[in-house]
C-alpha cells in the first residue's frame, strides 16, 4: 500500500532529509492518520527507518520500489494469491483450487486467464514473464543451433516465446497450442507484430488424452508448462509431445526446478510457488524437483540428451528413447 499510494517514492525523493508524517501527508495526498500509520508500518517492516520523528527510505523499501523481481513477486502474491490463500486447507483436502473461486467458477486458472480482473491478470503475466524472459535468449540459441523449420510451442500462452522465435528465423513456422481463447489472443498479437502469417494457433483442451498434437515438428517446446500439471498428466503431455516429433526432432523443456537454483533464497521461493498451484491454479500440480522430471521423461519414452542451467531454469533437451 505504501508503494501504491506513492509513500515510498516520496521517501526516496526526500533522501537523507526524510519526511515527517505531516510532510508525507502533503506529498502523497494521504490523510495525516493514514500517512502516520503507513510510515510506522514501513519502519516496523524495514522498509523505512525513523529517527527524531522523521522517516527515511530503508533498504527493503528501495527493493519494493525499484527491484523488478521483488515487485513481480509481491504483486503476484498480493493480487493473485492473497484472497484465495484463505482456502488453502480446503484445497489440500479436495484436490481442487478452492481459492480460485474468489475470481470465477473455472476448474483451473488457465481456463479463466482471459477473464481474470485486469490487475490480477496483469500481475499473473508479469510474474510469469519475468522469470521466463531472463532464460529465453540463451534458450533460443540452443533451439536454433541446428536447422529448425517447424516448432510446436505447447502451452504457448501470450505468444511471447513464439514471436521471439519467428523474429529470429525468417523461415521458421510456429504452431502455438493452448486453450482456444489464449491461442486466439496470441495469434492476434502475432498479427499485430507482423508475424501472424507464420504463427498457427491450435486451440484445444491440452489435457484431453484422446487428442493427439499436430505432428512433424523439428522441436516441441514446453516452457514453464509441465509444472502446471500433476505428474501423471505431465507424462501424458510428454508422450504426446514425443509423438509430434519429426524424425531427428527434439523435445525441449524449460523449467525452474527447485533443486537446481542458484541460491537458498531462490530455492525457497520456487518451492513456495507450489502453494499457489494448490489453492489457485489447479489443486494438483507443484514445482518439480529435477528427478521428478527425469522420471516423467523416462515414462514418456524420452531420453535426456542435455541439461543446462540458465539462471533460475534448467533446459532439458530430449529425444525419443
């Protein structure tokens, strides 16, 4: 709230002089009571310091204000998860995302992504994109390190990855598979970027085991996708991905495995995301340990040819066993 109402920005602008509650009230338009309790709350949380009745921006406050990773995590926790988290216990008992009911009647958050309140959807996408964007440049180099003409992007979401691929290789065609409304919106975005002729939307219920993926692809790509499903469902998706490969094709999976993080804080943060999946996303999935994925690959008839750590992610390159 202090960030949203401009209080942290006012403290930053005041620098070493800091602000009294009265000055903070004038600079933000907050009432004197509101300014005072927010300042004191910030001081208690380490976002501000207090001395002689004057408040200055603290280290935590600077991170909340300016650090993109902290902002994305905080907004995701507040806007997407906070209300629904009150129903975590129900979700643990039922195996369904009971907390999602605060936003709509869908069985999973992915079905309702296009209909979420705008602020919630914006925070969801910012969180998703922040992590994947950092890994995409290196991952794209690995995808394009050999001839690729056709790529299937399973769970392509907004088309962010697909459009990177299309922009990088003029002779590449990408089929984007996702829920029909999501695939349609990604195709519209690709057309707006002048890339629509080479992006083919394939809208479907990806969990329908009777529905084979389109076939004949040099690369089947799954980024931050398998963690959206229970392990047994992930095996089925991987098996159908394997069947969609052309001879000599590769199935490539980019996932933030919690055991392959660069530090303890990142490991804890990734593990904790499983609680979001429990109460908000689908009630059944979680963030994977790398051994979980290795087991799923084997069960789907795939062998891992390469594993590469890219920031918070691991890129698995697989081929039919």
